[in-house]
């Protein structure tokens, strides 16, 4: 069974050395993981200022409706600047996404969107070493 991206990130957080973190990243390499790290670390994706209130999913791990491995493709929509009605629709869609993910993935997505991933002990340099050519 494929690990949730939040499980991978918690493994990275618990790793003691940069080499261990790189090994975990390389063992779990996927398009979704790389793209989510790009959203978190690259400046071309702006920091999201407002995360809507939502009810976290309390389903057991692996039984949530959605997973970041699949849903990473819709995330660029939330970086687009919107106003008025379109902003409300954007916030509704983000709320629905957050509520459909396991609570650990929702929390991780919040951290990615707000560029608050330092608690996982990752740096852009570590990502460049783990995924050569992806962050240049």
C-alpha cells in the first residue's frame, strides 16, 4: 500500500540526518511528492493568506475520500488571485478538499499552502540533493 504523503513527511521529520531524509525522499519519490514540495518551497507559488475553517476528517488513516497523491493536481487553482464571488468559490473548493483528506494530510496541505513546512526539517537544498534536476 502506498504511504500517505503526510506519513512520508513525518518520517522525514523523525530522521536524524540529512542523508536519512534524502534516502526517505528518494525511496518515496513520486510526481505528487515532488510537486507538493515545489508548492511549499518555490517562490513562483505564492503563500496563501487565508485557509477556510473546515471539519477535519476523522476516518482511519487510508480510508479518507481523497489523498494528496491524487489531489495535488488541483492545488494550483488555489494560488490564483481571485476576488468577490470567485474568491468565495475558491475558498469553498479548498474547504471541500481539506475536509476530504485525512486530517494529517489536511494539516500538511495547510502548511504547504502557507509555506510553513520548516517543522519537517526540510530545506530546498535537501530537496535539490534528493531530486536532482527537479528544483533547478
